[in-house]
């Protein structure tokens, strides 16, 4: 999210001013909220691969996995 905000700040300051009211809340998620999200994700989809199948993005799965995991 921090990289997205940097890009928006540099390339679309109008959108940045409109969308971002509290930037800190966009780049920080309390651990308990993230754990709740992950639990719900696992209950709904079971795995990353099943999620990708559900949204019909198999071709982009490798890049999506890389972007969403630590060190990506």
C-alpha cells in the first residue's frame, strides 16, 4: 500500500487528496485484523490457488503470489 500511495502522490495528486483522508490507516493493519482476514480467506477459499480459480486469474497467479508474499 505504501508503494501505491507513493505512486499516487507523484502521479495523481488530485486522487491522492480525494481518496486519502488518513494515510496512516491505509498502511498499517493491526495484527488481529490481518489474522481475522486470513481466517476468513481460508474458510472461504481454502488456499491461494482456489482463490485464484474463483476470480478466474490463473494466468496471473504467479505474479500475484509474488506481490502478496513477504519478499515479493
